[in-house]
C-alpha cells in the first residue's frame, strides 16, 4: 500500500501532467457529448497519469526512478551462441 501511495504522490514530470490534462479534457468532452468510447479514452489517460504507466502495461513504459545506492555496477557475463 505504501508503494502505491508513493507512486501516486511522487515523481510528477511533464509527461505525467500532460497525460492528466489530456485525460481530464477528453473525459469532460465525453460527458458533454455523451460518448462512451471517448470516456473510455479519457479514463485511460487519467489512469496512466495517476499510476505513472505508459501504453506497455504495468511499469513497462514508466519513467524509471533512480535508486539511491546505484553507485555499484554489476559485471555482466556474455555467452556466445552459435
């Protein structure tokens, strides 16, 4: 529950604000013209803004949050496949 609260309340960037504005505008227009499909798209954009997700699904296209202790780098091993 704490991570959901943290996701909603932190890391608001330009794209999140833009999705929120587009979602609110489209949802208001959907109510005004009584269009269910337009309302679905408005709700979809609002959902993306609130949860900080993109079109790819849960955290698929979200803006990555930098870790506080990310100074360590891991050694990557590669295996050649023939």
